[in-house]
C-alpha cells in the first residue's frame, strides 16, 4: 500500500527520487537549502521508502508554485502524481488569499496537469484558481 503524507522530503529522499527519474542530482547542502524554502510538501511512501514527492514554493500567501512533482518510474501510472498534487492544492487553498497556484511543465506533461484542474496560458504557464479558505 502506498500512502501520501503531508511532509517535506529529506535531502536524501529528494536526491534519490531525482536520480531515479534522470534529473540532475544537486549536492546535499544545496538540497537542504532548497527544501528549507518549501511552503507545503507531500511524499508518497511505500513500506517506509519515499517513492514520490511534490512541493510548493513561494511567499506562502499570494504566490505558490508547484515544483518537484515526481514519482519513481516503477510507481508511475498508479495515480500517485494526482494524489500528491491534490495534497498540494488543498494546502495552497488553505493558505492562499489570492487563490492562484501555478507551475511550469514540460510539454508532454500538459495533459496530466489539465486533467488535474490546471489551465495553460499563452506563455506555457499552468495555473489553477483555488477557492481560498479565507480572504484577507
């Protein structure tokens, strides 16, 4: 069973998952700094091992951007990306006053984000209008 939990991945998990999908693997100290700027995050775990992750960065009030949404290849196609994204969307809606969540995605991932409620603009930026839990 794979569980999705709201937490920031460790630097080791972050590096391992990035390596598994062929992304550049940053130095551990760079990972610590980057992960320290995480606003919200989610990790998919199977038997105590992180098999997917996603996080948002931004100012935590007006602007939030989805980054590092990725699942190990052997666990792709199981809906984990959508589950991770749902946790991030829910967290952003609770903290946002503007109701906007954005991301940049590679072209072949566009349909995934559109299926999950995002719209693409003419610049290639994907956005989702949220229903903020409060308005300031």
